[in-house]
C-alpha cells in the first residue's frame, strides 16, 4: 500500500532543456510524458520524494491543482507481483483501511507497462509519517487501530481461506517409508541405543502408520 511519507519541497516541473541535463531532469521529463500519454494527466509540478525501497517516488500536482503520488518501478522483472500488490491495496481500501487509492491508466490498467517507464499512480495522502520518522503519543494508538483494520480485512481475503489437500499431493509416501526403513536399520545396528531407544520406537510407529490405508493423508520427516 502506497502513501507519500513526507511533504516534498516545491520544485518546478522541468521544462525541455538543452543537451546536458541531469539524470534527475531526464527522469522527471519521462515521468511527465508517461503521465500525459498513459493517464491523460498534465502535470504542473513534479517533485522527487527521497524515500523509496524498490521504486522512485514522485509527488505530482496537475494543472487543476490536484495532488498525486507516482511510483516508478526500477525494473520490469516483477511487475506481475507489483500488480498483485496494488490489487491487494485496493481490496484493503475497499474494506475501509486508510490507504491511498490507485489511479487506473487510460487502458484501465493498475500499472502502466507499455511506455518508457513502468509506473503506478496513486492519490496523494498528506501529513503521513513512517515509523523511521518517529511515532509519539496518540499516533501509536492510531497505528494500532489501522493495523487492526488491515489484519481484519486481509483475513477476509479469499486467498486467506484454509484449504485441505491430500497428503499424497505434498508428500512422497513411498520415499518417506524408505527413509524410516533406513533409519530403523541404522538404529538396530548401533552397539547401544541408549537415549536413541525412544527414537527407534517412534520411527517404527511412524513407519507402521505409513503402511496403513490412511497413509496418503500423512507425512512425517525423519
């Protein structure tokens, strides 16, 4: 889920400049072009936000004065996972969790992937703080409330529902039975079992269970 984590300093949108402009200016120009082409949004101001782990983040003001938050992905390698993350954020927002909302592209996509920059665009949430910025007083209680709502919403997600699968689907019963056979053989040929006597008994019991009709639903690790 995405929010801008601090109030950025004002910086005018870079106008077309002569050769030799900086990499940051080039990036801002690319962000501006992507906003126009993919979102139909004409920016009046774009400001780099320093925070960002796997993305380059920008605060955007459009020509109508509305504020937005743009995330530029540094690689296209995991965009499917990023899209799933955006979908999950939207699911949480639909459930009343306080988080930014994603803005879809002209093609109704959550992430722009066709142009020069892979990007997602969000509503801008002002006056937010990260844990690194320091949480004091009532903010701790507010964070706890928000996290409780988030956990409740995620628990209701279809992917969170438990499912039952036959043990044979996740366990090679024959291989498990063979491992216990080798383990029992090793125990039986020890000069003295000592504290391993209980382990031998447990191995025999588990091997016996694997030989019953209920074996497909069971799996033990030696």
